């Protein structure tokens, strides 16, 4: 059988060779291997050198693999090690992309050549099958026919070879010589179970292969696979609000740092063996709440003082202005010259804030795991002792991506065409995430094309550590999120269905990721249903606890309260339900819950004014008006 020659592209991944192509040794060796060991099957008509950069690698490989003028075989060499700049595993995964086979080889020229030659004879048949050739004729002759076609000959072993083979097996329990049966290194549970998009709609699952998890099971899986919080040093400013302390904080200086008056009045000297405080005294100085030097006070003198101002040296107490009267003024009439004090009851230390009476130097003022809240108390305390920065847990950046060919920008002018849907999820979820106190990145809209979705997710992982997607997680042929996460990104889907209403298709996955510095990290992907009510409910139930866990909070869940129903609510016999309600507080402090109306998952109006979710069990019947039910708070409770 005659065939056209198969087209080969070689991609050299090397920062050094990209700067100086003359340093590339692997390219010529690989080209020579195809010419000398590849029979007459190949033509190497593409060769490119790119730096060890994820996007550069991806762009070149997709350029060769996508479209009608595709390459049959792409060989990459380099970037497969463990240093920070080895990015090939993050950029591409060896396998089949469209009709192109991709093989990643090491950067060592000799190693790349040897690895290629070990599989070279089997590649023509594989490439033709990937291109869609009918291989039934070749397979009709069985394995021997395929080996003959590939040029792999079988020879009967000689006696000595047979003895050597037996020797190898005699020692199998202590030495492995490569003759044992093939052994898988992954468990069935670790392999992709999502639809293979290349198989077409006729071969997709008719029922979801993902077991339903209860909400509690789903939350346990999320928290188990959520990365631990990372401490960072943060300046003490308004942006610190919402962070959790990663260490105890001690005061470096006392508050107040000087003896200060707590009233407006007159600093005096009193004591057991000293003259009475009652009488008329000269006013020798004034102490305002401004920095500066103050002359010492002597017995028989007083100093006018304002609230918060430092006491003059020698002063023991402060007399309130209400216990005095002015007896003489200066010649210009503007200042007090003499003041009479009416009381004899002034004691040492009266109306004085002593040094460190609020905060002692070295005292622990805030504890690890405490939150810096927007009420301002914690921030004010840090500022009062002069803290420039503190160790807190970093907060993850969240990216929000809508998916679907039918989704359009919510503000696009003009009427909708048949099938178009305005994007409500992205703005709604982004508002919720900002309200929780997290930075959010708008990732736009991805179309229902696997390559588009894959690229959107890869880009998202570079700008966000938690990614929220909506749509594309049900059972349709264009629901591509699960296979893209598993098959293209090498991620792990921890659950793909939850026994709840709304939100059954909710999916949670983790994807390994290497940063530009070479650090190994984990990205979280929450793929939520496309219906608006489902998306916002599952955001609160599942995404928020993960964000709080990554931020160092001890209590990561939504706040739970007991509410009294204002009307009957029908239960679902099969799934637990999270019913949107408005929670209000009565004059007696009791909380009452009123439904927002129809609870269909696509009904955006059910979210209006909703600040709580009733936690309804799966069972027949209803919960009656006046009964108490547990609810999760999504927002501020409305008062009477």
C-alpha cells in the first residue's frame, strides 16, 4: 500500500537556542533520525525554536495542529525537567490534538534522539490512524501484520538467549528485567471519566458517571483539597481590612506614651503632706494636645490643660474646669492670670491617663486568626502602637468566566436573536465575590469550543488562583468543562454532581500549576450550573468556604440561624433544597423568613432581596407556617 509522506514539525524549546540558534544540537539529530531510521515515511518540513514560555509553546503547537493544513507529528524537545523554567508539561500534554500526534522529548540531544528512535517505527501507523485513515485492512492480519508493516521483525531466540530469558525470570522476585506483564500505575478512580469530546455526541454518557455527593460530602472534599493559607507581610492601611492575622501582635510602645489629662482643666500638685488644692493659684503655663516641651510645675502653681494633653513634669492630678473660676486676667484680657480652685477632694492621679494604662509595651494586642474587620477597631489598635506592617494570610484572587455559544454581553445593544441569552451570571457572581472582600478578575465569555475553553482556562490560571465558571457542566454534547479539565489540563474532578436543589451539576476540580518562578501550586476550579439561581446559590455554599479557608479563617461556612417561616414551604422528596428567602428581624429579636417566590433555577427574580437560604431536607410533605427552620445568611438582616 502506498502512502503520502507524513509531515513532521520539530519544536526546540530553549531560551538559549532561541537567543542563539547555532547552539541547537537537538534539531539536526532529530531530523537525521527521521531520515535514517524512519524509512520512507517522513518529511520534516517545519522546525521552530521558541523560548521556555508556556504561551509561546502553546501558540506554536496549536498553529501546527489546528486547521486543515495540519502536521501529522509534532516533536518537542526541551523544557521537561524540574527547574523553574521547564514549562513544557504546563504548556502541553503529549497525546493527540485534533489529527496530530504530539510527543514531548527531553532537552538532551542524545536522549531526545534515543527516545524518538525507540518509537519511530510504530509512529506511521499511529499518525495515519489519528488522521482518520481506515485501518481495517492493516488490522485484518493481526499483530504480526502490523509488526511487518512497521518493520519490526521477530526472530526465534537462540539457546543461549532462551537460557538468559529463563535466568531473568528466575530472579524476578528480587530483580525486574523488563519481561513482566504490563502494569498500570493509576487506579481506575484516578482516570478521566468525563466524555471524550472527540468521540462525538452518539458516544457521550447517557447518565452522569459522577456519583451524587451530599452537600456535606461536597464541602468536606472542597476543604480537603483547598490549599493551606499562605502568610504574607502587609502594611497597616485600609486594604488590610478582611485579612486574618497569621501571628500574635505585640505592642512595641505603650499607649498612652505619656501621662495625659482625660478632662479639660488645670494640672496641679497634690499629696498627703502638700498644701491643699483649694485656693487661688497662678496659671504659669498652658498644655495643649500638641507636641512640644512643657516647663516643670512647682508647688503652688497650676497649668491650664486640655483633654489628651501631656501633664507638665511634677504635676500629679488634673482639676476639672467645672471646679474652678477665673480670678484675674492678663493686662490684654486674653489669658488667665489667676484661677481659684473650690475643691479639696482632688487625689494624686485623678483625671490622669498613666503611661501604658491603655496598652502596655510588649502586651499582646491581637491574636493569631483574628480578622481585621471593617468596623475599624483592629486597624485603630495597630495604628495606636505604631505598627507599620503585620503578618497576615494572603487572600486568593478569583476569576469569573461565563461559557456558552448562546451567551452574549449583558449590555450589547439591540434585540436578542433566537437562542441568545444575556450574561447575568458573571456580573452577579463578581459582585458577590467583591462583597466577600476578594479581588476579582473578569475572564469574559468562552465559547463552546474545546480549544477556546482550554485556552481561556489556561489564561485564567495565570491571573487567578480560584476560577469560577458557569455553564457547560450538564449532559449536553457541548458541555465541555469536565473533559477539558480532566483531559486537557490534567486536573482532578473531586465531584461532578451534588444532591441538592438548585445546583445538581455543580463540579469542583483542582489543577496542578507551575508559576513563572517555578513554584508548584494548585488552582481550584468551581464549575457551576448556568442557571442564575443555581450559580449564585452554589457560589455561596461552595466557593465562599474555600476562599475563607485559603484566607486563614477558622469558621469558613456561612452563618447559620434559626428562622420562623411566614408561610408553608413544600419539600422535595429526592433532594435537599436551598430556598431563597428574605430574613427580617422583629422587635423582639426573632428572625422571620419570607420566600422570594418561584424557585425555578433559571428565575433571576428569585435572587432579588434574598439574604438567606432555607435549609430544607429531602422528604415528602411540607414545612408549615410558624415552624422554625435553619437558614444560611447570605447578607445583612433587615431590621424592623
